[in-house]
């Protein structure tokens, strides 16, 4: 049986290691934000699905450590996310053209044309994560 208080402490340690808020952590493992709050507060016990999503989303987390606290976190051969971020070279930003005085030419769509539907919307967040919504 998993000790709920110890599990929530290990969950908090994972969030601190990755510098994620509870909301960002929930988004990353694709669970409701309230699930994180309820597990950390001890209101709910983690489900098997929840535990497996954590292990799948964070390869540095060992299942046995997450459940029982035995083993190590992060895995011994893993570099810290902060060190990885320092290795990343930022992409040069493109020069955005200044506003032109010329009027923009928009093509008018005939009213009897086929209706188009949105296939995919991608939202990028400043913490490096993203959400993709598909129709």
C-alpha cells in the first residue's frame, strides 16, 4: 500500500526538480489540475493511471522510488533539467517588419465556396511546453 503523505512528498520533489508549478505538472502528465491538488493534500490517493502517466512523462523517475521511496531520484545517469537548459542555444529572433503604410490585400472568399474547418491549433507557452488541439 502506498503511503499517501510520502507519495505527495515525492511528487513535490519531482515538481521542484523540474521547476514546475502544480498546474504545469498536471498539464505535462495530462491530468486535471485538481488531481494534483487533491493528491498533494492527501484528499485522494493516486490511481495506477496517474502513477503511470508520471513515470511515462518523466523518464528520470523510477516507478519503485515513486511508489515506495526506495531507489534514487533522479536516476543516477541523468543530468538536471537546469543543466540541460543552459546547454540550449537560443534561436535567433527574426526581424519583424515594421508596419507598412500600404493597405493589406485580403482575398474575399466567395459565399458559395466550400466551408473550411480548422484541423489543428497549437498553443506554445513560455515555459517551453505546448498544447495541441485537433479536430
